[in-house]
C-alpha cells in the first residue's frame, strides 16, 4: 500500500517519454504496449525495464437521465428545486450532462521485467533509440518510480483518456449518440 506522499511523488515524477501514435478508439478496444523504466530505489546504476500491455475498453456513454432518482439526503428542502433548475439551465444552454466512461484492463501476469546494470540516462537513450529504430506505433515509453510503478502506469492511462476524450465525444456526436 502506498502512502499519499508516495502516490503524489510518483504522479509528479512520472514522465511519458513517447506516446503511442494513436488515441483510444471510440468504437472498439485499443491495445497499447508500454515500456516503463525506473531506477531501483536501493541500488545505484541499476534500472528496471517493465514491458507489457494495457488495453483500453471502448468508451461508454454514461447519461444520468433520471435526475429525479438522485437522492439528496441531508440537504435542505429547497435542494431538489435548485438541482432541477441547474439541470434545466444546462439543457437550455444546449449542454448535455452526459460524460464518457473509460475502463482499462491491465494484465499484470504479462509484464516482463529486466534489470539493466547501467545509468538511467544510458538506458533511457537505448530504449528511445530502439523505439525509433523499430517504429512501433502502439508503444509508450514511460519513466516512473520503481516501487510505485503501477501509479506511473495509471497516470499514463489518465493522460491517454484526457487526450482521447475530445475526439471520442466528437465521434459519438457525429453518430448521433450524444
């Protein structure tokens, strides 16, 4: 279990060195490969490379239409009227209260680890040169924190959601689904 400070440190330290060439597909699942490089915390001159896949499920439209079913327990009696007025205001402005829900599958069993006895700079340069040489468009290269590497991977997935959501929403609107 990671402390809030460890999570914050991992989020602040994680850098995506190379993004995949594509975004999350609107109408299908998307598979990304990743290489996550991190310095071992207790040893100098040793870098771990984790290689694996992460799968983004097709975004789903989440449209909480039955606003009447939202419970307002503990609010004063006028809260329902204020919620209804807010919903009506958004609708009159042409704003839709729907949002997209994303999900990811991470297959931990398929993650391979390798420890390289070299500096972080040298390993980073070799990994980046390898990706330039092979040109794999689905691979991300992430630099993260070794003991909280899962947090680094989660940060990558959130970044992919943020970069994909506008095009996904556009695709749904174009098909008349939003």
